C-alpha cells in the first residue's frame, strides 16, 4: 500500500533562515507526490507536486521540493523563512488503485518560524 | 474565481442524530472527493465521485456514512446515527477529471463536526 511519513511533528526555524520539512514515501510504481499547507481554521492549500521530470519542483510562495528516488524522499524547502510561513504542512502521495487519484496524507508537520 | 465551498462551517449535534454536510465544487470540476481529518492527523480519504457516480467509496468507515452527487456538481455527505467518534473536520476537494492524468485537487475550508 502507498504511504508517506513525516518524521517531524514540529520544525522550528528563525525568520530568514532556510527551512526543510521532511517527507519519505513508499509506493509501488511511479510516485505522484504533493505538498499542501493548512492555516488555522482553513482548508488545505496546494503548494506543489511532482509527477515526472525535473527532480526540483518549484511551487507557490517561494517553496520548492526535491524528489530523491534513491532515498524515497520529497522534502519541502524554502531558502528564507517568513513568520507568515508558520502553518501545518502535509505531504501526500497518490493512491492510483483502480486508476483513481485519491491522496494518502502524512500526519503533518507543524512549522513555527520565529522572528 | 470561486473556490470549493462547504456548508456549514461548524456543526454541533447530539449522539444519534442525523447530519448532512454540503460541498460545492469549483465550476467545471467533474471529480469530487471527501476526506476526514481527525485531530492531530492528516486527511483520510472517504469517497470519490466522477460525475454523478461514486467511483470509489472504499474509505467510508461504515454504512452510517453515505454521499450523493445527483447532478454532478454539489455533493452531500450524510451521516446517520452519529457517534462521538465521528467528530472531525470533513474536507471536500474537487479537480478536473479524477482518472488517468493526475489533476490537482483543490480543497474547501471544511466542516467541523462535533458530536456531543
């Protein structure tokens, strides 16, 4: 079965420093990977996705993610964190059983950016 | 343009009652998904509609849960005989076709259901 793991419950970063939020995956076949962000009392907002092609994927709000097949990882990164980036981040993988596109989510990582 | 909308934003009910949660997808999106997010966890898939039909309902936890999408647009998630364990945020997402080439799913703000 497809799965993703987010090994860190929380990541703390000082504003202006680079940030990394980790995600590893387990899939059969080619992975379709996603990052979403959730702000308090709001739904999930799409950040970026990896389907195929370049291993470095650029997304919204200056975020990017690096697909690493050998390490089965898809870590989310940003060169310079903002306080407004503080939120809950979810990594997800497509479960393509039956040809459908339902998503399997990790448990989430809370990012706290301190001034 | 308008995103996915969900109503109500909050629903408090008593154990044993019936509830309906509504999702209005992005116009033109034929695929619609329901997920459930319990406290401290990531969203979990419940059901997927392509058009009017439920193509995959493998995530529905039991037969108290049912969802419809009669005209291929608005969907309603129905929960009978609610239990305290049903308390969660129910998220709806929509996308262009849900099969074959992957299309990004866009989520609504969710309905927070509390069963007392």
